C-alpha cells in the first residue's frame, strides 16, 4: 500500500516521447481517492541542477548545517517543518472544505422559506 512520504519508481517519458525511464519520486499525497493518482516530487542526486530560491528545503538544510546542526538533525528539522506545513490549514483549503456545507445551508434556507410561506398562507386562509 502506498503512503505519503514513501519513495516509488515511476516511468518518466523522454522529452521526445520516444520512450521512458523509471525514476524515483517522493509520494507527497494522493491526488484522487477514486483513482491511484499521486502528487509526486522527482528525486535526483544531481545537486548541480538545484535552483536557488526553488529548492529551498536543500538550502535550509545547508543553513542549519552551517549553524552547527548535525546533518541528520538538520534534515529531521526540515522534515518536521514540511510535515507541519502539510497539516497547516490554509484559507483556500478551508473554503474548499466548507463549500458543500454552504450549498446545503442555502438549500435549507430556501426550504424553510417555502415551509414558512405555506404555514403563513394556511393561517391567513383559516382567519379569512
């Protein structure tokens, strides 16, 4: 069973689409519950291809090592920060989670309005 945080091998196509080669990826999170689709991050040992400002976790590990952290400790700190960021609730995530509830509440408001209108019409009919 696949879990977030695992390393998996997946085929990556050549740029000319003539074939593919199996490459390692880090499983970030499952993208679809209905299908076996995953959000992944490519893994590479080619550090000369790192981009400044983009590969920021590598930079943070290096900064922690420079500050005196042991390499294992620096990597553990960066992993802990990454985990905390994954669990952090953002406004966009919250809006997405609340959208179905808002839809249901709107429907309930309309239904209550229709019921109240029916009750009021019955009361008026009984009084006249």
